DNA sequence: ACAAAATGTAAAAAATATGTTATAATCGAG
DNA sequence: CTCGATTATAACATATTTTTTACATTTTGT
C-alpha cells in the first residue's frame, strides 16, 4: 500500500450515491461488501483495493478517476 | 476479498514498462514500493490498492483504466 | 560461452483493508 | 417530541496486500 504516498484522494461516493438516492446498504449490496466498508470509504478515506474501487465506479457508470478525486500530497483541490 | 468478485483484470504494466525501457526496479523506486510488488502485479495479478494503481498509472501518464484491462468474470478479452 | 543484469519463485513476517457486531448519533416523517 | 431509518464510531477478528530475504532462471551484451 505504498507507505509514504505521493498521492491522496477524496471519495465522491456519497455524491453519486445521493444523486441516485441510494443508501449505503444498497450500494454495499450491489458491490458485495459490508455497509461499513462503504461508510469508511466515504468517511475515513482509507485506500480501497483497485477492484473494489472499480466495482463501485461501475455501479455509477463512471471511471475510478471520476469517483475519486486524486491529488498530490500537500496540495489543495 | 478476491472471493466472489464480479470483475477481474489484466495488468499492462509490463507493456508500458517495456515501451519506456524501464526496469521493474526503476518503476518500483519511482512508485516507492518493492520490486516484488511490481513483479507480482505483472505476473500473479493480485489486487493492488487503488493508490498504488494510481501511482503507477501516473508514472506512465495514463489512467488506471488504461493500465489495467478490466473485464467481467467469465468473459474473455 | 561468459558475466552481468533483469526477471521469476517462494515463504514468512508486517501492514492494512475488510468483516462483524454492537452501540450511538443524526435526520426526516408523522 | 418520538419512531424508524440511515449513518457514524469503535473494538476485535479475519483476509489480503506488501515487504523482506534469499535463491533460481532467463535475458542481454560482449
């Protein structure tokens, strides 16, 4: 997981989820993970596996880069 | 959580790496992981963290979706 | 063919993601 | 305000990624 990471990111999952009026549980079920995993992804922003990120992106028909806002460490939006 | 995944993927890292005449070790250093991590990603195809995938994609100036060939389980290319 | 560099394999340890469960906080509807 | 649904927090257990080390094999240059 690349210890001293050059990049960080913000999840936009909650935005897409809100747009579709979808609950955390529903998204979790669609993707096949627990609700807590979705929750922590939206909140604590930990680093998901690529497949998980991709699966969620697919639910909303967007790319991983659309779903997560990548930026370099130490820079703002 | 590689259990009942809906998606799988093939890495194209070795292709991009070959294009740039870059060694596994060089790429590993650029990204800040061990050579084995790169090696296993190219070979055994395990599921990297999203940040790692992104970091590698950035080295080659492509998107994650460019660097990895996603497909649904049970389907061919 | 030889040497050096690059790649592959393997196993165990370390780090981190994910699951599980339980409980609390929040928010909207009535 | 109260109820139910949704979301948040936390502790602990499990699964998976990533590192480390060491050695085998392949490739490349000369």
